[in-house]
DNA sequence: GCCAACGTTGGC
DNA sequence: GCCAACGTTGGC
C-alpha cells in the first residue's frame, strides 16, 4: 500500500514551476539536514505520492509529486548521514490549498503541517490526503 | 524583518 | 547524559 507525504520548499529556492520544468525525469530532493525528514524519505517507496507545499511565500499546497527514485546519497554533501529521494511532478492543484484552509478544517487539525510546523518532509494520512485533494479540486481516486 | 519553536551542538 | 547556547525554519 502506498504512503503519502508532503514536501515543503521555499519557492524562491525551489519552486513548483522549477519542479514541473524537470518533467518526468524529476529532481533530487537535496539539502535536507534533519533526521526526521530524512527518515521519512528513507521510508518512501517508488510511486508514493506527495503534496508539494510552498513555505514562506504562498503558504499553500500547489501540486502533487511522486517518488521516482529511492533514497540515495545527497549529492550536495559528502556527509554520509544525509540522503534523499528523487521526485517528479504529477499534476497541479486546480485550486491551491492554503495553510489557512488546512487550519480552518477540523478534519485536518492533526495534520503534521499544523502540528509539526518546522518539519520539511512529513507523512500524510490517507484521510488527510483525500481531504486536501478534495479541497484542492482533485478527485483522490483519479490520482 | 521579527521572533517563537524547535533541532543540534558541545562543554561539563 | 544533561542542558545552555546557538542556528534554522517558517508563520506572521
């Protein structure tokens, strides 16, 4: 069974537009220096889906990505502690889901986006996934 | 730009 | 192994 995740990125460092420009090839999700975030990436499997969230500016889920390479050494460091997956863009959120929307929805009050504000790679529960997809104008079954 | 929250580091 | 100092993240 597939798992769901959420990746945060500051759009001026790595935006959804840049991610989409990488197309089906995808891109290494490098630069993570946090054990919890790394452990989440190590738990990912090929084909796992994730939300792409813009932090700092935007503050919204703007699209959906999928894991297309398992966690492997991060090319931006020689430190063997850090590794990361590759992800590729799947589709846009027809209607981006803002942090405000998430916080306003009682069904999402336990979401890591709210409770673990600073964690940059987070797990998303099935129910949360479905709910955010619906809020964004996507049928969760069609993804 | 500020600052609260929180993760990491390093001295003891 | 504790905990104070420090650095970073990210919402506002």
